[in-house]
C-alpha cells in the first residue's frame, strides 16, 4: 500500500447527531465515488479497528466512499468495557445506524449515493436490523465474522443483497451464520474463507475478505448509482 493510499483512509472528521448523542467518524471520498459504505463496528471495537480500516482502504481504491464511525460515545465505551452490555444492544446500535444513514442521505457529498453497510461481529446484526428499517437507500450488506443471528426477526425483512463472510475455522460463528442465512429472504450468499479464524489473522485471509466485500459492493451499489 503506498503512502497516499494509507493516508486517504483518515478522510474528513465528521460529527453526526444520533438521538441524544453525537458520534464521531471519518468520511473518505475518493475521486469519482458513486456510492458510500457505512461501517458498523463490532464487540469492543471502534472506527480505529485496523481490520476495518484495511477493508475501507481497499474499498476506497475501488472508488467507493467509506464512513467509519463510532457507534458508542467515549463515555459509553468506558461503561461497555466494564459491562459489555452496550455492544450487544442491537436495537440501540441499529437505531444509531439509521440516524447515520439519514445523515448521509442529507449530506451534500453523499445525498445521491446508494448506501452499503459493512458490519463486523455484533455490528453485523445492527447493520441487518438497520437495513430492514431503511430498505430503500441501503443497497447491499456485507458481514465479516458477524453475528447476524442477533438481528432476530429483522432478518426476514432485509431486502438488500447480503453477503456473509466467515472463517472456515470459526466453527460456532459459521453455524450461526448458516442459520441466519436460512432466514434471509433477500439475495444472499455465504462466503467461507478457508483456514481462517474469527479475526481473519491468517496470511491472505483479510485480503480475501476485502476483495469479497469490494466485489459485492461494486456489483450492487455502483451499478445502482
């Protein structure tokens, strides 16, 4: 990765009102971008997640705008580090994703863009729940090592084409994804990354995740732009 591409991920620091709180994020707008991908981070993670930042760079190089944003405030993250309660509050996280989606629809640089969701861990459940609520602007969903099962009844209401990416050796999460896949009524696919575990730390595993996500978003978002 060259230095200019590595710097591009920092993007523009933005603040988004979500209910009674304000959430901070980094919006990156490559030249000629025609769609935007909103990242929903998972358990104990934030917009500084190195894995999601890497995926975002790959998407930026494919001329997809990205918004990496914290779904919890600094105070909430401190509380959650002790209780781990908020990261599993899918309704709260989905509600905030909806607020951020509505902000993207109104923001001048992205208001005409189709929107994709990239969710990791519990963030994947929030992304699917939010996609069920905002079915019109959300054109595609990708889950990385996610817990889509936690979206519950919302799974049957998702209309956006959904790609579930799971590591072959992440056995329990793989079974949960298979069960969630069966409940989805939209166009859907389960992609299994061989010899990969939950965090895709194995050589080449995260590269494959990023390529799969890029191709899915280009197929369903860029064509719709």
